[in-house]
C-alpha cells in the first residue's frame, strides 16, 4: 500500500486521482466535517455530525440543525 504524505492529509486515500484542486477542496470539506466541535448548550466538546445539517452533542443529547459540513449557529 502506498505511503500517505503529510502534504495531502486526508486526501491521501484518493492517491493521484481527480487532480490537485479537487483533492484540496475535498480535504478542506472533510476536515471540517470530521472535526469535533463545542456544544452551544453545555459548552463541552462533543458535537458530531449525524447527517447533512443535523448535529448532536454526545454529552447532553442536544440536537440542532446547522451547516452541512460545520455547525453554524446564529445568535438571534
């Protein structure tokens, strides 16, 4: 199996396919999607993405709608 380099990060699984620009865009989206965020309700680290636009806190079970790849919460 080929060695993944630090330069391509998570896009190393794609190998040399799809072109560098597409891999860079995909890399930025995937790192935002996988990252664990802070909960707006309990202020602890534990928000994970359940599906597109649905985010849930593992600690307090607070579920809310946000962005597709990162939770964007607007204060009203």
